[in-house]
């Protein structure tokens, strides 16, 4: 039944790309995707830090209900990121520390909730990656409906089952399975360029002539 079903994930990003993206800041990945892909500024990390990378298992949940999220945690494979579109609603928490403990026990790579969580102090003190839009003490319902492994959208960012999910302290984004090689190559070059620029800044040799050149081109007075 459309709206209440569990679908099979037909493919997922290869493990070699999951490992390759661990070396890249999310900001660099975002830059080479034209800064057009993001999970929204409200989606923030609730864990101690570090990068989250893994293939998505997607959930479209009724706001305030986590029945299908429980099922996704049970069928997800080690390293998977469970990504939940709960409509961004903050009335009821979709997960808390018990569900996170279950995810850790199963070896999952993280949980993303476009909605609310609870037990935020405990989750924030831990190292297991959790992203969410907000916090409430009010618990969830378990009535459904919902769908697992269907395309979802978070703040306009479309995520298909098996896509690569990347998150760190700056936020979260998704890279389509068919784009990972191209994006990784471009993001690696961007990261290398910024690493060289940082070295120049520290050495006092960074070229700042581009600032006046840009102002001149735009017709700024007073240079």
C-alpha cells in the first residue's frame, strides 16, 4: 500500500567511496556541488563531533510517529545511515537514547531526523552521529503509516535509498550514488587547494590581490 510499505533497497554507494569521503570536510563537498545541496540550517548534530559518512536507508514517517523508524533500525546494515523525513515537525520526538543504543548495538553509522529527538544531553555527550531539527521531551506514537526505502526530501534535498550521506559540525548533505566519483574528485582538489591556502596564510604569503580586483570589476569607488 502506498504510504505504508517497506521497499527493498536495490543498490547503495560502494564502501570504497564511504571511506574516501571520510577525509573530506562537508563544506568542501558542498562547494563543489555548487552550494545547492543541504539538509537545511536547522538540521544540527547532537553528538560529540567527527564526520558521519554512510549509505542512506530512508524513512518517510508520519510526523510524531516512529513505528517505521523502528523497522528501519532493524533491517539496516552495518554502517548505514537511517535518514528520516518526519516532516520537520517538533511536536513529538522520533528517537531517544534507547533507539540510539539499539542502533549502536547493530553497528549503524548514524541517524538523521528531520524532526525532533529527546534525551538530547545523553546523545550530545556520545560519539554516535545523530542529526536532528530540534528537541522535545514529548515521546512518539507507534501507529504508522510510513514508508522505508523510498525517495524522501529534507528541506528540499532529495535523498534516494543508498545515496551517500555526509555530515559534520557544519551540517549535512547527500550525494547521489551516480555522482560520488565526480564529486569526490572535485572535493579532493578543493580541499587540497584550501590546505595550501591555509599554509600561505600562516606564512604571511597569501595573495589578497583578488579583493581589489573584484571591487574594481564591480565599480566600487574609493579604492
